[in-house]
C-alpha cells in the first residue's frame, strides 16, 4: 500500500518520500543487520541488470561498496534508496524477480541509517555558494532601484550576452562568467544610465490638456477621414490596427512627437460603440454578442515606423463599451517615456472588412454606387472618387464602428524633483568640489549594498580629482567616478559570503531571492543594527517583502525557470493552425496564468499539492476559449473555478503544455521527461550514445505508442522509458498549445492516454494520472524545496545538503505543506544562512 511517513533515526527526523512496501515495527528491524543484507539483496535482485555484463542506465552495482566517505558511492546508494522508496526497482515486468515487502523494507531501513550518518559526517564540508555576478534580470532591477530608471522602456542590458543557465536556473554561480566583453558592456550601460538619471533642468510643469473629438493627429484611412469631415464630434475606427495598414487607430494632435518629459501621466478616454448588432454580418463578420472593446496603446511617436503598426509599442489595457452606444469614460495612469504617446484602437475589429467601402456600398446601396473612373484619368480622380464613396458609406453605414469622443491627458505627475537617482548622485543643492568624497561614499553605500570605508573610496576619489585637474567640471568628474563604481566587482557581483552570513550579506541574499534586486531602506537599517539576524525579525521581513509589488520578480522569474516557461516561443506554433495564439496574444496570457496561479498559492499559503491538481485557475477571454470554459469578455485574467478536472493543476496549463511541445506536434517522451525533471525531481538517465533518437512516423504507419513499444524492445532503452513514457502518455490529449483533442489531427487516430507506471500502478486518463501523482506529492514538495534553495543561494544542491533539505520537507509537511511556509523555511534554513 502507499504510505507517507516520517521516522526518527539517530536523533534526526527523516522523511520517507513514498513507499510501496508494508511498514514493519521498528523493533523488528536492526539497522546493522539490515546493512549486512544489502549486498545479497543487490546480488539477488539488481546485478542481472546492473552488473559486469549489463549496466542498464549506466549503473553498475557488482563493484559497489558501502564506503560512504566516497562521494560517488554515496550518490549511488542514495539513488538506490530513492528508487526503492518509489517502488520503481526492480522493474515490475514479466520475468523479473521481486523482493518481498520485508526484504525491501529491511534494506531501506539499513540504508537510511547509514546515509544519515554519512551526511552528518560530511556536513562540515562543501555546500559553499560560488562567487558570482548579477545576471541580466538582477542587473536591470538593480539599476531601476538604484537610479530610479523605468526599465520598462530602456534595457541597460540590451547589449549583454544572454546568461548561461544550469539546470534551468540563470543565477547559478557556475554558469555566470565575468568576461572582458561583459565588463565592456557594463561600463557602457553604466555611462548611459548615469546620464539618464541626471536632471539639472528646472522641474517640469504638470500640464492638463483636453482634446475633444476629433483628436486624430494625422490623415487617417478613407473612412475615418470621411467620418471626421462629416461629423466633428468624434473620430471613428472601422478596422484593426495592423502592420502595413495606415488606419485602425486614433492618435492625438497635441502630441505628434510624443510627450516631452518622461513620467507618469493620467489619461481619461471617452468612447462609445456603434451598431454592435448589425444586419451586415455576411460582409462584416463579428460576434454580435460580444461588446466592442477599445484598447489603449502607447507607442514611440518619433519612430520612423510609428505611422504603422510598430514594434515600439505596448498594450496598456482594453475596455468593453456598452451595446447601447452610450458613451463610457475610462481613467488610467501610465508611464510615458519621452517621445511616446497614447493611441486608441478597436481591439476586436474585423480585419479590413470595410476596405474603401466600395463593395459594401455596391451591395447594400446600389442606387448610390458609381463604378470606378477610368484609371487613365489619374490618381487624383481616383482619390476624389474613393473619398466620395467613403462619405456615402459613412452617411448610410449600418455596420459596427468604434468612436473616440474625447481624450484628456495630465502630466507628468512627479513624486519628487530632482528624481531619486539624481539626488543619490548629487544631492539636492549645489554640487561642490569639496563634497566629492561625501557624494561618492553615499552612492557607493547603495551601489555596493553595504557600508563602505573612506580608504575603500580613496581610489575613486583620486579618479575624480584627476579629471577635475584635467579641466572637467565636478559634475562631469563625478559621473566618471560613478561609472567606475558601477563597473567594479562589488557592484556587479554578489558579496563574497562569509561562512555564516553577516547581517548585510543576509539582507543582500534575501533581497535578491525575493525581489531580484538590491535591499531597500528598511533592510539596510535592519542590517545596520544587526537585528535582521534575529529569526522573528527575519520572518517579519519575509512577510513584508512578499507583500511588496517587487516580489512579482520572484513569482515570475522563479516560476519561469522552475517550469522552463522561458522555452515558450522558442518554437512558435504554426500560424495557420493556431491563429488564436497570435490574435489573442496567448503566449503572454498563458504565462500570466501560471504566474498568477503560483502567486495566489504563495499569497494564500495554499498546499503545494495544488500544483498537481487544483479547483481554480486564472484565465482571460482567449484562454477560456482555448480551454472550452464559459466565455469571458475581457483580456485581463481573472480567477475562475475549475469544473473540468482535466484542467486542474500545472499539467492543465497551456504554458506548460506549450513549453513541452514544438509548435507542430507533441511527444510523450518530451513531456514525460518534463514531469520527471521539473515536477517530481526524478530525472531519467540520459540515453546511451549509441541509441538513435525516436523520430516521428510521418507516414502514419505506427502510432506514437507503437513506436515507443518498439523503442523499449532495446534493453538499453527499457529502464528509462518504463519511467518516462507513462508520465507523458497522460498528457497526449493536450495539443501543442494545450488545446484538448480526442484524436491525432488528420489521421483521426483516437488518443489512448492510459498507461502502467514503473511501480505497477495504472491510470486510464489525465484525471487518474493526477490522482497517482498526488500519492507522490512529497516528491513534488521535495523537488520544489530543492529548486528554491538553489534559486535563493545561486548554487546547485549537493549531497551534503540532503540532510537539511529533508528536514525542511518534514517541517513544511507538519505545518500543512503551504507554499508560503516553505519560503519561510528556506530563508530560516542553515543552507540559506550560511555560505
């Protein structure tokens, strides 16, 4: 039977993850006797597949000793213990001799005792964090918080090379190399950011402007122009804004080159719909039950491509309009970079259904229609004809349109002047030469994320004095000094941690764990007086930091790296087959679903088992349609109850299913490996180099199940695929972007999502598969614990960390297995608090 249990061994609480064996009273089991039985156990049940003649999975046990001071031996015995716990070995197949429950249990108890002693002896060595630099994500956030620069519009790491990752994590010291090229790019980024943060000009005035319709700042499409000429009360939109099409959006005449000052702006938009329900459905195909939606977009008005659909733009939001045609006013605050401006679009408009209006006029108003003039009469005659046709259609239009009545914009709304970064570098008053060391020390204390000494500042002070002597102004010389500080090791790297973290080191590790950025004023103060080292203060700070909006960096970045959502769009879905993926921006929405899901579990301290199965998720209009849920109107994601149990948990998320597909088809092997690697933390052995990879049978002669059956006939493949394939077959009903399917495309071959697992348990579909995974939920908790420890410390966990890792899992389980509790245990752990 399945059991989940803990036992006290040698004074330490030890977690038994999962076992298919019958529990025996501890009094009946002698550890020394059990260890003595291990070699005969291997000889009887393991050597035939892992001996001199055959080494399945590259594992050989006939030469294995119980010398656990050898790290390779210790690792091998731990792997043996793990597969015995999970009931995966010996494999449950015909002809393979199986141990009795008593035999299996006796070996497990003996190995547990010996491994715990080995870990205790090894605990004093290893497990050190590797000195590392900030990755690109951390660097950007640090620049944001140090200099107050909005990194949504400027990327200081634009010219940096991509960060190398290890086991999916991009903040591991082993992989983050500091090269000459990196230093050159960091110096260039520092110079650019210092200039952007410097503001000696007078405080910009906050200006409020109202633009009654029409607000269009340029000549629009034929129909929009005709509407404006016929009725000056509004601007009218007839089509989607699309690449290469000049129509489809309304800009503002007051900002033809964007705003002149970067900052927050308050925008008030009044809009309405017209003819949501209309008689021209055959010619203008729209969902007449769906409200017309106005979208707010900000774009780079100075970009040469700005008159068309430009890559230099960001969607801010979209809002449904009343079917009655009544005006609706929306107000929002947003950041506009210098040179950027707002524009307004009809989000769910038909694509070019109106065109010039000729065909509509010819079909619905034949008495008004006139044929095109002879082309030989020239372009001017043609344009006059088209505008006349446009006016006639606008006067008689019964099709849907969206109307912009008024736009008000107020800004910039400044919290302080000079801005934060300027004050940090120069203070609020006159910049005097005698204050150079004071300015450098203030800046370095923030940039180095710790107190600095005057001797430490001497080289930087000397550098500034040198440039002053050469004729630079004090401001110019200081900027060179700041560039040097931001190109130095203390700024670009995490600190060289002591064996036990100091208060300042703890503040840095904590802030880069939960915020991926530098400590704030509160953390600096608590580090300065040493109180951050107190467990209750540390607990309170974790709570405060998780409530701060900056913790979204942890929610998004850790989730992406743990689940490998960074792979989405590396192989984008087929455009023709998956049009909705692009029309509804599903690549963004599906990642947001998983981020919101993780964030909600963290916020509410829900059990980690929700990652396996849950009764809720977060969807918007596009995802609801993809999942076959009740229709939604909005592009914003909302929490919804799950009534279809096939969708509960991460395995029902389109993000995971898209990241584990290639955009065209799916593979149970790839998805099975993902489940083992990223959810259960039990990765399979890499395939032998002499085994050909499984290629899809494009002729349809064999189903994927038949191909894998043949693949497993190779003895070298069996041991791994007997674990991999059942983990992937359960997901075969999900297509390349997570849509549900009953058969394989054109072949219409029914999908069989059932399988027998390595331990002998069986399932018939994804629902039963998740029930089996819930029996293994401690594996999910343990692997999540491991990834959080690695993410928080910047190093991969080793054998020496196993004791502490297991202790965290046991403690969290006793407290209800809440995700927030797990984060607290991570922060309070010896692994986190030591080098």
